C-alpha cells in the first residue's frame, strides 16, 4: 500500500487575519462542541468506509491550537478506532505562537503529536499588528524555548513575505529570528491577494499598496539564498528543511497520493476522486447528524487529468521532482515521452531538467513554476 | 384606396422622444393592445433598447379613423437619429411623402436634427413640426418654435405641441398627418416598381425584403425580377407590418410591406434595388439612395482562428440589411485571417462589433480604426489606402491626402471656448460661428476625419457636460504631411499595430503608444523591447522586463482543485492572447492607439 494521509481541519480562529479568505469560526463554547460532535461523527462515517492504515496525521486550520488538550485527545482517540499508524509516524499540529504554555506543549507531546508547525508569519511587531495576528514576537521566543523543553525535535515555522509595507531587510530579519529559534523546517510563502478579504478591500480603496512584482521576487530569491546558506534545503517551492525533516504529510499531496480530509471544508483524494466537505459548520453538522457524508463536491479525475496533476504537483518538489519510475508504475507510460513537446520546450529554455530518474524544475525554473506547470493541464 | 394611405417618418435627435411618440401613435390607433406593447416597440434590437438609439429601420402600419369618418392607413417608417446613420435616414425618406420633425421643448434643435431635416426638405417631403415634452416644467415651446423658423426656415403655423409621455396632442398629430401629408402617387396599372428599403434574413423563410410599392402591384405567385441583379423569383408571400408580419393578398401603389420570394442568398437582394415584374418589366429602376462611402475602416479578426467562417457568414447576414457595411478578407501576420471592414462612422463600427459579438456569439479582436487615405505615388499612380500596413514606402509616395469634414457643433455659449480649444488641438480650422438664440451657438470647423475618430465625440461630450451635439459631413480630401508609425515588439514589426499619423505628431504618438503598450503587455519569460518607428528611425522605446516570479503558494490542506483552477484560469488568459513571433499580446492592445493621451 502506498502512503495515505489523514487531515483534520479545525476551522476555529480567535480572530480573522487581514489576508485570510478561509472559512473560520470564532471560538465560542457551543460552536466548539458542535464542531467536536460533528467531526467525531465524520471520523466514524469515513472510518467505516476508508478506515485502515495511514502514514501521517495533520491537524490544520484555522487554528487547531484553539482546541484544548482534552478535545485534541477526543479527536485522536476516535481516529485511532478506525485508522491506524505506526509508532513514530509524523503527526503534525499547527499552533499559534500564543499557545506556548509548557503544559499545553507537553500535553500535545504525550498525545502523540510529533511535529509542531508554528504560524509566526513575521517577527516584526508593526507587521503583526497590521496583519491582525494575535501574538507577539516574545510569544514566539517563549514557544520556541518550550517546544525544545517539551522534547519536540521536529519543529516548523511559517513565514510570509510580499505583504504591504514589508521591506526585504525586514523579511530577512524574520527568517533570521526563525532560524535562530532552532527550527528544522520553514514554510516561506508569498502573500496572495484573495478577493473579498479585508486586505483586498483596503487595497481596492487605496489605503494599502502591495509591493511590486520585482520587490516580491527579490524577497523570494534573497530569502531562499539565506535559508539555503543556513543549511536548509529548498526541497519544495515554498518549503525548506534540514536533512530528513521534510514534511511527510505534505509530500503525500505533492506526490498526488491519497488523503482523507475531515472537518468543514476539508478536501480528500481517494482512489482517483477528489472530494470536498461543505465548509459551513451548521450544514456540516446537519448532514452528519443525518448520517450523511458532508461532501459537496466530488470529481472523478480522468486519466489525463490525474497524470497532469501528478506532474503539476510533482514539479513543486525541487529535489525529488516527478519520479519517472513511479509515474510509469501508476499510469503505464513514461511522463517524458507523454509530455515530450512541453518537456523539451522547457528543457531547451533551461526551466526543466530531465534525468533518468526524474523531471524537475531548475534553479532558473522554480520562480516561474506556474508557466511550466500550466502546460501540463489537460 | 391609394388616397387613404399616408407614408411618413419621424425625424428627431436622440432622447427627444421619437420612440415614445411612435409607441403612443401605435397605442392610440389600437394597432397593438396595451399588454402586447413592450416599451418602445420599434427599437427591437436589444442593443437599440439598451443604448436608447435607433439603428435599423422598422416599419409599422397604423389604421386610423379620422374625424372626417374615413379610415386611413398610416405607414410609419422609423429613422435612426445618429450622425453615422444618415444613410439609413435617406432610405426611409425615399419611402415617405412626409415627416414629423420632433424637437424637445427643453433642448431645442440639435446638430443632427438639422442635418436630417435638410435631407427631408431636399427630398420634397412635407414636414410637420412637433414640439415634444411640453409637460416638463422647463419646457419653452415658444423659443423652440422660433428656432425652427429662424434656423431651419420652416413655417410653424401648423406646428403641434405635444407630450408623448403624457399622451397630449397625439390625436392632433394623427389628424395633421392625414390632412397635411399628400397621399402617394403611382399607377396600379403601370409596370411594377417597388423600392427595397430594407431587408433581413429569416432562417426559415430566407430573405424578407421591406418594400414600398411605387407603381403596379405585387401579389403571391407573381414572377418578379430584381433589377440590379436581374435575377427572377416567384413571390411566396406579401404582407404588412402590424408590427408583426400580417399577410395580405396584394400590395398596391403607396403601400409599405414585405415581400418573401424564396431568396436564399443574402447577396441577391440589395437594399435600394427595384423589384419589377418578370413579365412586363418597368423600363427604369427607381432612383436608389444617396450612396455613402464608408470612411472608417478597421480589421476584424476572430480571436479563435477557427471562427473565421462563422465571422464571414455573420458579416454576410449583417450586410443584407446594412448595405453601408463593406468588408473584404485580409491577412495579418499578427492576427491571422480576418476582414478589413468599412463603416460610416465610429458608432456604426461599434454597433457592428457588438452585434457580431452578441447576436452571432463571436469573440473578436479589433484593430484601431483609420480613415481612407489617398496616395499619389511617384509613378503618378493613385491609391486608396484603407489599411496602414498597405501604405507604400515613403520614397514611393509623392503626396498623401486625408479626408476632411465640416463639423457643426451646437453648444451653449459658455462652452464656446472649450469647444474651440478641442477643435484646435485636433488640427481644426475655424470657419464660422452663429447664434441660434441668445444662449446657443453653432460652431463650424473643418477637421481631418482621422481626428474625429480618436475619442473626439467623448471629449466633446465631457468637455461640454453633455450639452454639445455634433454633426459632420465630408468635404473632400486635402493634402497632409502624413507618415506611417510602426510598432516593433522584440525587434519585429507588428502589422496590426501600425497607424498613419501627422508627421508633427509622430513623436508624441509614438511615445504615448509605447508607454501604453508597456502597461498592457504582461511580463513574459524574457525582456521585450517595444519600439515606435517612422521608416527606419526609432522614435520611442520602452521595455517590458522579463517576468521574475510566477509561483503559487503552498497547498493549504490538500486543496489541489483550487490550485488547479488558478492555473487553468491563468492558462485561459494566456490562450486569449495573440502570439506574434515569440511575444504574447493581449487582444485589447490592438485598440491601444485609440486611447493614447496626447
């Protein structure tokens, strides 16, 4: 059996960040318990159908750290009734820097969480306020210290760049703060202006200006150079890791393998079919109370579509790239032959490289990944 | 029978209430029950209703019992009010004996009304002045009547004051039509002569010709001949417009109606042609219309090359009832296969484009419009150039000429200064200024037609807060110092971006154009130099820097579909662009030249 991931979405947030367009709910007692009841039902329902071994578990959000230890325990216990994982499997938990109490972290550790992903975004106090993040820079120092004390060896931090008012130096400064905190994984990604977010409104009204494409490109490249110089490998378009600390769960997505998503708005990919759950908690709960899967969109991928997505996702991995052997096993053909015209065009332009084992983006190619990836769409 | 027919049209400026008046006439005569009436029956195209303008001719038959007890047939033939469509106006005038001149009681006479009323008087039509909107508080019918007398020189003793909106004066208008407009002449026993004044294509019935019978008669089963093409057909059906088509047994002199004769090929009927009998044909065709030469040209290309045939068919069909539209195939290196189309003016061009896109669901790329240039070559050859790309090299050109117009602008006196400024900027020569009344003037300028094509009308409106109205007529070609401005992308000239400009303006235009293109052309994988050149000389240069970053952020929670859709959208956007050499150009770039600020 190939790798399979289990994703649990926690759509709770104490407040909405300036740039966020995901469905989220305020942390209110009745909403949390409604969520918990419903997600437990979903675990049972999906567990009956797709239960069995998984290789990774991931709590994402939203803000999973809005949950108490007891609530996390309930979810994990229920998952364990239907899904099994080997001891030592990667179990990631996204956490806000302001949940750095040592007891909370120790508790997560004892529940079996192996990897923490901290949503710092920026270490510049002015920017934390601007982005409406609910934590301070000293929260980050504390959580980093306590993560080490609690014994988590696998520690990732998110950093955001290309947002309003941010300079290149300030971004590099954030990266420096992160690296000094003893992380072994960094997700560094550019802000994307999503319509209908408070940020989009401010930009449209002219109150806030976004940095230019060139400024963002400078941050991307300088940030990459810095992290690589610190010994982290740029293994995926927006991810950097020390040796052996690459995210296993996310690798499942990038290798276009299967995953089961739980919680409002969560996506799943099972046996060539993509599902997504309804994102509204009330609707989600009603469907589950009626013993129905809370699925609102389901798409069976046609052959060429699945192959195209395998290429598009695989190209996100800058070291591994698309594994030609595995592609062949899965689809019965060689991807270089299948996409001969596109591949040779980009090889000639120096954006792709092909080896016996893999097809991947070059150092010149990764900043223009979309240009390459879109050509693999059916 | 014939003496109980009255054929008339309505002349009015946009917004002066022509359509509302027509609706009222239809309603009062009971031609349509109220519930059947859609507001403004005659403007049947969506486009006409949206823009509040009339583009196409329409005809409707009204049955009216006059106060003398006799029942009359009143044929109303609609006329467009915009400057571009004087050709259509001349067509409807040829089918009528009289016209209602509708003038807004607040606004007074506008430039286009003047032009059309002169056309009507030249065609010996009886003109009845109608002052509309007298219900408005600011109405000043006395002033407007004075304007009509003084400016047009038309007596106003028979003028009617009305409010089409409120239904005031409608019966008086109907009585005046019966009383003042002469019945049609014509001999039912003479050989058939019927004027085709419009036509349209019906998928089921073929070509439907709108006709006005002048002499003789036309009925089902009759063998007819189209005099221009000399082709013969058998009549399937004749009838009148109520406005829906209503079959009648026979159309006799003076009658306005339709004729269907199994004509499948759009090109076989020509608007302005005469229908006669296959046996006993008339010796002469009726006088057609004042033929108007299209003066505005642009390239129309399907944005998907496989839509070329559909575009040709659509143009064929539009041509059927718009004989002023001309087109011929052309090829552009940048845009592939398309058509060079000639129009009466800018509005006409816009209307055709919109109809092609809406009614025929075509996706088009349009090049910037230009006029028809006259060129004398060094070998004393005379050429007419409708596409800048076809201009001979400058060393082969002896002299160039461009069309000039006489423009009349009617405007309140406080805008005289701004209007003159605008005309001076556009290389205009002042000719005359006359007061219409104490507050309004007619300013007359001579201007190159090409200067009117670029944003002139919008400027006119915005600089006069919407008060100015414009009419223009061609006054011929004049010598001008013109050059061809080429645009090079990545060192390669792009034929569809070339334009002809006045030599003094080339530098300025070139700079504006390259700057605008730099903003419109998205960054690509390499630097793209944009150059403007006159001959071999580069006069302006800009660069679109190579794209440096195009990456989607991480996949939140495995939502791959969302990522894929973003990529699909991006790819779709890329596909809509035109590939010229190695450069991708957005379609709107080809209209850029229109929007260059000077």
